[in-house]
């Protein structure tokens, strides 16, 4: 410890002695202030904790004091939302496929397609079935 | 989250030092009590849900801010402050830290004369502390009386760690010089 720190600590030891001889009236007022402050201690509300846990209790079981129909409503809403999202995604995909097919059919046939054996086979099959 | 008993223990342990810190700074017992009461209330109301280990730093920040607010409000009517740093000698050979010893005599039952001397010494060191520049006193008390490390002191004071070291060093030398000038020697 440096001389500076030694001095500082000895100095604070003396200050601490002064603390012990504080005026009793001041000490009492400090104590009263502490009690008042403790009466205003901020605490996390219990309701907030219940909201955080609602998802889990809704699925895993009924917490004491909660209404069962509320949990059923939450689960039904969740299922309805998932179904709608699934349907909407399928609808979007079908629209995209339809646009690609239309573009292919309307577009000119590339010359290379006539050299493709698969395309030739499809053409002959289509011609036969058309008759 | 700090329980009620943890917050109570913390406040009980810090309230006297907080009062003295405020008293050294504002030099008014009533104002110092108000500052400590407000600081306790703010800590409990706004930070009562924080973990117990965060309370010392939070409380010191609140307390120092309350002292600064008091300074701002009272700036116009505050008296002149004698800056003891200005008395600091340039000659390092005459560094009072080299010769000063303020180790208090510890007797279980001090004689009336010894008790009087001790009281006088106490009054002189408190006077020296009161006359320090505010930032030096703040750094010195936070670092050595509250026992905060340099980083935490810098956080509370809103300055760099280098500034904390400088303030502490200047405060220590100024206090040593002031006590030496008053003849406080072994």
C-alpha cells in the first residue's frame, strides 16, 4: 500500500470514529428516514409475474385462481391463427405457380426444345391422344 | 431483487456516512439530512427491485447527484470555498505524507484529556475535509471511505478513472498539508 493510501485509510479511520459519536437526534432522524424509505420500496407487482407465466400455465395446466374458459379461448385463438396462416401460405404458393405456368405457355417455344427426345415423345403421345 | 431486510441492512450501514458526506459538502445539518432522506427514498422507490449488490453504486450516484443539485440551487448564496489544493507545496521533498502520522491512540478508556485531544483532532480533520475542492472531497470519500474501486468511483462521479486518481492524489496531499499546518503530528 502506498504512503498516500495509508494516509487516506488512517484519515478515514478517524472519520469513522466521528460517525460513532453522531448526535443521537440525528441518528434517530436517519433511522426514521430509513423506515419511511422502506415503506416506499419498489417491488415487482405480482400481476406482472402472472402475465409472464400465463403462456405456460395455459398449456400445462390451470394455475390456482385462473378461469378455465380463458385458457380454452387462448388455445382456440392460437389454433385458429395457425390454420389461417397455413391456408394463406398455400394460397400464395398456388398463385405463384399459376403465374409461372402462364408465362411458360404464352412464351415462344425455344428451338432447342424440338431436339429434346423427351419433348418429342410428349408431342407424339399428345398427338395420338388428340386423335 | 433486494428483499426488504437487505435494503434495510444496506441503508442502516450507509446512512451515517451518507449524512456526514452530505454535511461535509453542504455544511448544513438540516440540508444534509434532507439530502440523505431524499436519496434513501429515491433508492427505495425507483431501484428497490434491483439486486442487493447493485445498491451501493446506485445509492452513491443518487446521493452525489442530490448534493450537486443542492450546489446548483445554492450557488448564488454559497460562500467562498478555500481550495486547500492551492496550498499544496511544489517541493516533493517537503511532502507532508512523509512526516505526517495521524494514527489515533486507541485506549479502551481514554482519559478526559486524551478524549478532548481526540475530539479536537476530529474537528480539525473534518474542517480540512470541508475545505477541500468538492470534486476532490467526493473522490476521496467515495474511494477511501466508501471503499469503491477506481472504476466504480469514476462511474459515480461521471468522469474518467484517470481523473479519479488525480482527484484522490490531490485531495490526499491537500489534507496532509492542511493537517501538518495545524500541527497534527505524533
